[in-house]
């Protein structure tokens, strides 16, 4: 198909920013100091579109993306508001049993196109349950399968993950899905360079954007475990072949309001000093390797 690289010569100011910022070095100047692609560009381009984004005069198009169709950068960022959102992001466990407006669901899905992925792989897949009726059917299936497992005595193996909530579950509480009307599962191609990290980044962005829109969310380790116990769920969710289901987020209209931020204990922070990198003994090396591989 080609990279459809085009320079509007009227607009190009020959600043070389596209040449300098190209991660894979496939843009060079021709004799007139006009940017052009190197002969191997097509195999090496990772479709990051930094050249399109950095051009100060909107002279550069690539892959059919024209600068006039990009969104301008808003320089009026509000870091205090963003920090307040981060501090007041909460895990919601009480939802109204109703669908979010279609427009809100669309906004949430659309945002996912911009989440960063390792090597710009962008192969993520998101399975949405965007209708409460479908969610209730899904919830019903999982809860009845879990009930069969948890009714066995003793509860075996991996099912012990649920043991803390077993009594509540047996009393009919929705301890897995917390009554949420919607759910999104992020999955990545098994051979993606950062398959374990990309979906988590995506859901982190999703959560913050959702909560900025007043939508409640919940990371759901229990639902993720259910995808492992009952792999047929991955087919129900239309997770593509050769994709690994990574994590689950529940979301929907909140049925509870939080009035203030929490006051967490401080995280561990170390400040690395000059000359800090030194050889370590074999025992320490093995320990470090063990911890890193966990
Ligand atoms: C990776 C991850 C998995 C989680 N899984 C669940 C879950 O399965 N069920 C649940 O009720 N809460 C779950 N939580 C929510 C945490 O328990 C929650 O972060 C904690 O209660 C603190 O509340 P906060 O997020 O409002 O600060 C999960 C959170 C994370 C980050």
C-alpha cells in the first residue's frame, strides 16, 4: 500500500524536526532540504506518526493521515485538576443497574485508540459488554459455574482464591461483578512485545478517563481469575485467536458518592546517588534475578 508520505512544499519550512524525531531514522532531507523517506522506510516504519505530530506547519502527511484531521494540542493543561482526579479515583462496588448513555460508551471506546503500546504494536483488543441485559446473562453464567465449584468440599486448588468471599457468594451476593452493568476485557496478541503491560496501561487510561466523565469503575481480579477457570468465557467475549485475556474492568453509573480523597501511607521512594552502580556478589545477584523473574 505504501506509506503515502507527502510533503506540502508550500508549507514545509525545512526545519528538520521530522527527520530528528523519527525513532527509526527513515526520514532524510533531499537535495532541497525537503524531507523524504529512505528506501527501506516501508519495512521499518512503526506507524508512530511522530512526523505528522511534530511538523510545526502541518506540511507532512503519512499513511493517508493529513495534519488538518489531527486534534491541536491544548497547552492549557490543568495539572491540579488531573492530580485531584488521580487522588479521588475510587474502586466502585455499587452501581445503578442501568446502561450508560450510548454517547458516553462511544467516548470511552474511542479514547482507547490513543493508548501507548510497546513498539507501537497497537494490536490490543477490547471486549465490551455494553448492555446490562448481556451483562446479567454473563454474570448469571459465571456465578452458576462458580457456585458448582464452591459447593464442593473442600474447595480445591485455584478456587481457593475465592474462599474469603465464599460465604457472601453462597448467600447470593454478587462478589465478583458487584452489580456492574458493563465490563471491558483488554487482551493482547500473545507475541506482542509488551503483551503483559500494554493492556494494563490501556485500562489505567480507561479508568481515569471514565472517572473524569463521572463513570464508576472497578479493576476486577476476580473476573480475571474467572477467565482462567472458565476459558469458554474468552470465546463468549470474542477474544481473538492467539490473544491472551489480560485484565477486566467493570464500569457503569455509580450508586455511591465519595466526598473526599483517601490518605494512603507513603510509597517507598529511593533517590539514586552518583556512583551508586557497583558490582554485587553472586548471592545477591541470584536473589535479584529471582525477585525480578517473579
Ligand atoms: C489489579 C487490581 C485488581 C483488583 N481486583 C478487585 C476485585 O476483584 N474485586 C474488588 O472488589 N476490588 C478489586 N480491586 C480494587 C482494590 O481492592 C482497591 O484498589 C482497594 O480496595 C483500594 O480502593 P481504591 O482503589 O478506591 O483506592 C482491584 C484493584 C486492582 C488494582
